[in-house]
C-alpha cells in the first residue's frame, strides 16, 4: 500500500561526516521500501514502521528541501538511500528523488545516492550537472549472480542491471562505486563470488568499494529474515541460530579471509575503500568570479 504523509523536517545533519559514506546530511523522501530485501535492517522495531510493505510518501518533501537547503551554513554530501531506496518503483510516478535532485543542483550542493535500481539512469542529466560540484552514486550489489539477487532482493533489479547502470553513469564522469553489503553467510560469502563481484565493479568503472562481511539482525528483522530463509533456503535457519543466537552483528565465518582478499583486490584495482567527505566554502558565501 502507498500512503501520503506530511513530514516536519527533511534534512538531518550528521555531526561529523561518517567514515564510510562521507555524508554530512541525511535525506529520506520515503518510508518503507518496495524492494523488500529479506535482510533489511529497516524492518527493526526501533525505526517505528508498522508495516514495512507500506510505502509512505512525504508529499511535502520538495517544499521542505527548498526551505531547508538555503539555511545550511556549509555544503556537504546530502545522502539518501539508507532507510529506503530512492529509486524504488513508486519513484517512477512520484518523482520525489528526481525533483529533489533538481533542487540540489540549483543550490549547488553535492549528493550521494545509494540505490539498488537502474531507474537512477533517468536522472543522469541532472546528476551530470550536480557532478560539477560532486555527484556520487553507490550501487548496493551483494552478489554477482542474478538468480541469487532476485531471491534475496525480490523487488529490486538484478545485479546485472545494476552493474550496467553503474557503467553508464561512470562513462558520463559521475563518481560511482559499489556497497558490497550485507554478505549473507553461506549464501553470498564465497571467495569466488566476492572476487567476481569486485572484479566486475572495477570493469564497470567503480572508483570505490564499500565492504561488509555479514549482516545485522534484531527483533522484527530477525523474525522476517528467518521466515524467508525457511521459504528460500530450507534448513539454513538452524545454522544461523546455532552460530549467532541473539547477536546483533553477525559476521560471516569467512570474514577475516574475505577482508584480506578484498584489501588485495582493491589495491590491485586502485579502488578506494570509502566515500570521501565533501567540504566547500560556507554555503552562504558567494565565490569570486575570477
């Protein structure tokens, strides 16, 4: 179900840009997500989303952005995609992300999009405009295999389409990279698959790779994930329960070995391991023409 809501604020400031994604501001245009990834942390009770199958559309988001952006004293990466994908199917008709990018371009702020969708290609022109300041697009890709991605991320385009979108944006000079996270233990964490994924990211023009070697689980998220394991991978749930119990951070048993492999590959391919923060002149100060 898709419902409209009215938000009080839109941009949340991060005290210090985080060391992995580099964002100074967080922006969520939607709540809930149609991609319905079986592992999604946003199902957790702490986020207060009653039914994660519902998508809540912040109908006043663009007006809030127009109001809030001019008040920001410093330019910094505006990140979106941490709670719900900015390019899930509802974006085709609502165009909140597309319209937000137009506002961001007009105010000359940098942006960092995190997505699992090739719908981002629709906004390639405005992203190229923002790239004069800085535009970064991270594609979350957890497996090199389309059949696996369609199982664990059923509402999102398969991995091959994400790689193709990454390559298309990179060819236009837009900074792109891959978030290889989460890696589901005993499903996506083989060394061969990790090598294939990192190699493909490099071939498509990725400039960085953000890696995580496992997943998180808590309350409602764990219950949903285990139910999906029973349906998709019968018998695997018992292995998870025996290995992780009630733990929140659930690292792959191969995490240390995979990290060493990825470190070597990133060095060989020249891939950075984080998204660099962006800091510019204070937003209210006009830059000299000459």
